[in-house]
């Protein structure tokens, strides 16, 4: 996991974007949709991945915007 990766995580009834390995969050948002949008922008700019966590804290979705080791064919 690199510092380019962004995590969308629940925080105190709101949603936050946190850089991989960081203790503090980058930003807080009222909705998960807003947090995902911001995390995707950061990941695109940095060539990383977005890990979207559910309310239970478990990863439910993952998007790659960098050097994907297994890109789809065709």
C-alpha cells in the first residue's frame, strides 16, 4: 500500500478521505458520494487507488487510477 492510495471511511456519522498510512483524515464530507468524488480526484492526480469502505469499515469497492498490474484486455 502506498501513500498515493486514498480511503473513503466512515467517521463520526460523516465520511472522510484518508491517505493510506496516515493517522489524520484529509477532509470530512456529509455524504459518502462527496467523499468518493474527492478521493477519486486525488487518486487520478497521484496515480493511486481508491478504497471505498462501508459503514462497517470493511472495503466494499476498489478503483485503480495508476499502474494497474492486471489491466483488462480489449
